[in-house]
C-alpha cells in the first residue's frame, strides 16, 4: 500500500513523498535499506510505481515529488536553484530516516542525487544515474525548450488526447512512443477548460537553468559511493560522455539499454530493471 508522507524542504517548502513499501508494519519497513527515487524535470513520484514494486521486495522505496512538481508546493520566492533541490533531498532522507540510502535519479533527479552524494556521503550508500549529462547544454537548449512548450496544444480535451499528442503528434518525435505519451499524460490535471500540466512552464525553465549554463564534473568526481551510469542508446546522454562520467567517478560502472531513449526506465522497463538489479546485487555483496 502506498502511503503519502510530508517533508519540509530545506527552506520549509512543503513536499509530498510517497512510501511504496509493501511491508505491513513500521517495524518491517524500518528494517529495510532505504531507496530515494528522484524523478526528472516535469515528472512526479508516480513515474516510479513500476520500479518500486520490485524494489519493495528488498528495500524501502520512497519517491519524492520535488519542488514545483507533483503534489509538492511551489517554493516561496520561486527558488529553483540546485542548492534548493539538493537540500530538499537531504531533508527527505533525514526526516524519513532513509539514510544511508540508495539514490535512483532520472535526468534532473540524477543531478540532484549525485550532488547530494558528493556533499553528504554519509547519507548515500549507492547511486543510479539515469540519462543525465555532466556537461552544460548551452543557451540554445533553453530557447528550444521554450519553443517546445509553446507548441503544446493545451488544454487537451481528455487525458487520451494528451497521451496521443506526446506519443504520436509532437513534431519533435522521430517515431511514435507510447511510453512517452503515458509519461506526459500522467502529469496532466483537469481544469475548467480541459487538461493541462500540473507544473508551471516558467518554473521548469528556471529549474533547468543550472544544467543549461553549468558543468557538474567536479561534483561527480567527489561521489565516493558505487555509482551506475545508465542510458538509453537513443537518449540525451551520449555514449562517449557517459563513459567519461564513469571514468571520472571513483567507483563508476556503465550500462546502456538498446532501442530506448531518454525514458529508458519506461520504454524498456525489464531491461532497465535487470541492469539496476545486477548493480545493486554487486554493491550488496561487495
């Protein structure tokens, strides 16, 4: 049974967390190692539902709706800087007594995870980085995203209409992607005129500024724990950069998922699971 938990972020922002444990008692939950699941930009904790089912066999998986996402509040003053995201994840680990925990992060969530692992190695036992670059994307990337947001035909008439647009009709798609359609349909909510995103586009653009302009290689090199860098072969993280990330990491390993893109954990869930399970088993028995 999924339980909703409340976390006070680093600046007091109210954050929603979701305990996916299948244990029936608090005692059973407390005996299992913690896993903190951190979604990507525009995501929400429910995107980890499938992964949490098998993680719950051995761990206490908890998903955090990061500030401005899911059912968490928007921060006072609109703080979407990197320090704020990292402080929120740190607060979640401490307030929920999860640490030292495995951190599994996708995209933006992966950056938060490795920054926290670098700053608080006592709270992190292992790390899974899913399709996130350490190099800056450049200013043009931000303009491309703004144009992409402008292209959304919101409001959608139904969740099915949103699912179809993101799976089939979005002009930036190279080929249809049902997993992508389902992913984005999950972050839509109903309003007076139809269905639109539960986040604000201006908040998302502000949140991604840190990897548009800044590199994060130095913090990556400071991560002491075992780390898996995993990517879809057609994702946003290229093979050469991923392998360089592994080289920089003191205890890095690498995996890629064939015929998958940025959302490899949705597009090829079984293959992604096999790689992550193998990594976690190796860490456990090291």
